[in-house]
């Protein structure tokens, strides 16, 4: 099983970036990654293929998360 997850969050343009999470996102796309470099590559590919229209009504936030056996995800060392 992969230890990392590449996560793409589609959030409302009215939502602050720090408040954009899996719980508040309009859509969530997750793919496993084996290494940090692979996670970044998957995240960039998801961003490029998202095809979000311009205008600021939605934006894409990408992150790499550590998968934990107990089901708790962490982002930059903090539980999310």
C-alpha cells in the first residue's frame, strides 16, 4: 500500500485557502503515490487536467498527505 496520497480539492472562490479542506471542498480527487516526487507529479497532473474555468468562482488546492494505518490523514505533520 502506498504511504502518500496526492489530493486535489476544488473549492469555492469565496472560501479562504486555509479553510479549504476535504470537508469544505466542492469536489475531491485522491490518488496514491509511492514517493514525495511522485505525489508532486500526480498533483501537478491533476491540476493541469482539472480544466477549471477562469473567473475565480472555483479554485484548485493540491496537497500531498501521509496515509496512516488508523485512517487519520496528516498534512504537513498535522492531523486533518
